[in-house]
C-alpha cells in the first residue's frame, strides 16, 4: 500500500487487513460537498428583524395593550376619578395634577403608538399574509392523502358501482351545481379533487385591515390638527372666539327654554351667529341633538345656566370689567349649594365672587344663610395684593344697583343666561366614514360568505370495478362548514348508485345527518 494519505472517498483499512481478523474499524469515508454561503449583510439582517417584529403577534398584543392604557388614562382625565385618588391618597396629588394637565389624545406618545400599530397592521396583517391568501385563492393544493383526510375528523367514504371516470364526472357535476369551483388532478389510478366556493371572500381581510389602518391614521390627523372644547361658555348677548388657529367666534344672540310642571327643562334652544373675522357666516338655532357645523367646526348644545351682567370700575370711574359672569361653574364657601361665579379683576388685584339666590327646592332654600331675594346677588371682593391676600369686602345688591367694595365699584346690571357648548373640529371624519364602510364590508364578506373547501380522492374499488370516494371538509372549528358537508354527504347517500360506508361514519359523531 502506498504511504501517501488516501484521498477522501478511498477505502481505509487498518493494519489487520488481509489477515482475516475483522478490526471493526473498516469504514468508507466520503466527503460532503462544502457550500460556501456568503454572509448576510447588515441591511438584510436589520430588515429581517424589523419585518419579524411587525409580524409578531406577541408584539401586537403589547402594542394594543399599551394603546388601551393610554386611552384609559385619557378618558379618566375628564372624570373625577383622579381627584378621588388624590383625596384618598394625598401624596399622589402632584401626580394627579400632572394627570389633569396632560392631554393624552393630543400627545406625541399617543400619535406614535397609533403610527406603530398602523405600520404593524400593514406589514403583519396584510403584506405578510397576502401571498399565502392569494395562493389559496388562485393556486390551491389539489393533491392530498387518505391520512390527511382522516385526520380532519369529519371525513366520509362513499362507494360507487360506476367506474372512477364516471363517478368523478358525476361528483364534479354535483358540486358545480352547488356553486363550487372544481379542480382535479390525476395521480396514478386515483383522481384527486378540490372543491371550494366563496374563495374571493378571503380578500375581505384586506378592507378590514385597511379600515384599521385608516382609523389609526385618522386618530393621528385628529390629534394633530383637530380640537375639542368641552366647556365652551357664552353668555346671552356676547361672543367668544373659538381660537385653535381659526378666526371663528360664537355669538349667543338669544336663549330660550321650556319646562315641565315639575320644573325640569324639557327643551332649550340657543340662537347662534357664527362669525369669521368678525363677519357673520352662519346663523342657526341649535338644540341638544341638532348642532351647527361650518367649515369642519361643529358646535353642540351641551347645557345652560344662570349668569349676571356686571360692570366693575375703579373709584375714578374707569371701567375695569364689563360683561357676563356665568354662575354655577364655581362653588362659594358662603353657600355651596347656590349658583356662584368668580371673575378676576387683574388691574385692581381683585378676585370678585358673585352668589345668586338658591331657588332649588331640593337644597331647602329657606335654610340659605344669605337669604337673597329675587334679582339680588351677594358680592365678595378679595384683594390679592393685601398681606396674605386676606383683605375682603362684601355687599348684597339688587339689579341696577351699585356697591363700593374697597377700591372697586360693582354695578349689577341685570340677570341673564349662558349656554354651555362643545366645540370640536376633526378633519379626519371623512377618513373615519370610509374606514367604517370598509370595516363593515370586510366583516360581511368574511362572516356572511365564508370560504368553504372540500378535498377528496376517487380511487378504483378492486372488488367489482366500482369506485371509492373519500371526501373531507377543511372546516376545523367551523360548524357551519361541517353541517354543509354533512348535508352534501346525506344527499349523495340517497342516490341509488352510491352507498355510504357505515363504519367510517359510526366511528365519530356527525355534526348533522339529514337527507
């Protein structure tokens, strides 16, 4: 033997070779071809990881959970829950104050969360699934095995006295009459069959996911460019600018209300004029269910209340404030149940509190410590520039009377009323309408036109030259699809040339067995 090292693939024998003594180490060594795989670039690796992240169900659950927490925080911000928390646990007061100050639905964090979920929906819910869905629709797998059909748990076997070709043609004709698409493929002496209907309904998932994306995009647009004022108060005869980058203002020309005998308001109407740059652009009477809309801004009637018109001057007669003060939006310690309001007179460093008569029978007005008569108000001026801000002056005045309260003179002009509105603008509303149509359409296509599929094999029956049909629905956890399949099998069993195989049917419960 040569002393050279044998080449890869040669037979290698140890020193006992030829002696007839088996060494147990005789072996044939063959080389497996090496495949030089080029390393993936960092761009491919990064793209793959990002794609997997957006397709991850676990990541989607965390994203939706985080969004739900943000929505809960933003919703509770408009309630008394945070204040109740601060009252119960005083050290949380700074956190609660920041809670009230944080506008969640217009925050950058909220918009970024919506954008993240929108991208995840586009990639994981649509782009990643589109090839598989289209292959199921356009290029379904026809061939199958008897083992797979049995594993569905809902298969059926039928014998036919006709040959395979005739049986296959009759079965295909029967399914076509039931609006099934029929595909067949021959493998040896067997014919493999695939039946389905409503296949294009699987595309309903795409308008559904597009709707979700539009909702997210609409939320971002609304958060960035929209606004909602929930306590927009305008006194009768006055106007108030809407702001938020608009030149619009709301003027309450007149307010009317009607009551039932028990004193409960049955209807109230605000007669509004909408001003744009000081010029009237719309006039309308609005009620609770009949808002005023103009140029994307909608004004909703929310509530109403009592107000007083006052004029505040200094002792030299210079007007410091003249207008309406809304009552009922403030609680005075002098009478917590009575309607009260407050106005800050900054030039005089005065906080002026106004309390009107308590006329609600539920509050027992006879026990009111102020005992104000009709068209009387209680005035209290607190001077913030005094030491500790404790210097006060108070008086009770009737309509068209004047009271001197230290350095200011207050004239009670007349009683009036105010309307409480909600003013909102959301430029994403057309987007929400389109998304709603797509959402409902996608759901209807998916649930009302489900994709029904049946697979089968027609094989020759060696005994008498007949055929054996093995069918199964692809309807796991789809009881409606299983019932339709059982109805089909029952109908086929009534034909004189076909016969169900009882042993297969008796091995498991059927979802339905009716002719």
